């Protein structure tokens, strides 16, 4: 009896194996390829492309908020995707993007839902938001400026002095928008305010140990009185300058470090300090409650250097 049961089990296993083999043999090969391609993709979500530029046989694409470049091959099979991106850049409207896994290469582009279109229209605007702040716009002297710089730098991730969320100066791949907004919050808590400066282009910068590429970069721009009582402006950006504030010219030059490769600035603009993100065409995004700021900083808090690239997804960080 036992021998019969074993024989029967073996027979069933052979039948099952043959059935699976027959099923695979009869499966549409185009369907198999499609499933494999979809399994190799990561859903990047709905976002607004704000720039596209050709470099060799690829097109470098910039998306809202993120400072990283994403790429799509300039090929016939991608023509429809590229056309959708170009139209979205022109109209500043969202598209749904899929990336190749563990890569910044765009694998597929789809039309965004009506709900996504409505959402982005509600948060991305050319209208400025005014604030009623009692913060002082001009720092009284160089000593106070230097002290504020130290306070900001002491909030860097990896230091014993940082509170949570720490500021991700040691991971320059992305997140400059969140770093700048957190720096401004520190100034506000000390009774001072600032502007921000956004620089755009094919940017490359050295952190001192490695190189990063950006479509834009942003930092806070502070005003202070020098020893003669004349108001000057300085950039605070410990991700590039760890020793102290620098002039905006020095800062922009650091964003086109040609030792890291070909680089250029296409434009730059100053904004009010409450602006979270500014597109190259001047559309604005705000994060008044620091919801996105704190979420992004938390997600990047354990990272350092110039990897991983691309940066971890922050699509779950809302506003």
C-alpha cells in the first residue's frame, strides 16, 4: 500500500511538471517580455518635469523638487515618452514616471490621473505667499553671523549636537531644498530671517571627497552688517563650505566645478525665505509646516558621501 501511494504521488508530480511545461510553452512570448520589463521597473509616481536637455545619446530630465538628473535614452522606442515629457515641461503638468530598478533611467511614462493634475495645480503656483514675521531681516554683525553658522552646522547628521531630524549636509546627492528650509527654521527660531538663492543648469560640485551632479541647487542667503555698517549678503551651505558663510558668486562657482566634468549655469534667482522650491520658470512650492522638510531629512539622515545614486525615493513625503 505504501509503495502504491509513493508511485501515485510520483505520477501526480510528473503530470504537474508536464502541465507547467506545457503552460510555459503555450504562453505568449510578448506577454512574458512585458511582465519581465514591468518587474524590472520602479514606480516613481506622478511628478512634474521642469527641464529636459540632450547630452550625447540621452536626454537629461529634471523633475520638480529633486535636484538629481534622470535620463531617458534618445531612441525610437522612447519617442512617445520623450514627447510626453517635453509637453509636460512646456505646460508644467504632471506625468506618471517609471524608472528602471536601482537606476535613474526612465523606463516608461504614462499620462497622470485627473486627480494628480488637480493636486499639483493646487500646490504649484506662480503666486507668492506673504508672511507676517517679526524676524529681523538683517543680522547685526559678523560675529552674530558666524555664531548662527555654527548653530546650523551643529545640526549636521553624524554629530552629537544634532537634534532630530538632523540636517543632511554630508549627503549632497539630493535634498538641498529640505536642508535650506531647515536652516531657515533655525534662523527664525533665533529671531532672524533670510532669502534663498536657486541656481540652475548642468551643475557639478565637489564635496571634497566626491562629485555630485544637479539640475539645480539652493541654499539660504543672509544679509548682515559688516564692520563699517554696510549691509552685505552671504550664502550658508555647509554641504559645500564647512568653514563659514561665502559670497553668492563663490557659491555659484562651486556649483560648476569643472574638475567634476563639464558644467554650466543657465540662470539663478533669489526668492523669499519661505519658498521651498522654485522651478526654472518661476513656479513656486511651499512647505510652511515643514512636513516635507522633516520627512526628507529623516529619510536621508543615515546617508553620507555621493551614494546611493539615485537617492532613495521620497514620494511618500507629502505636504
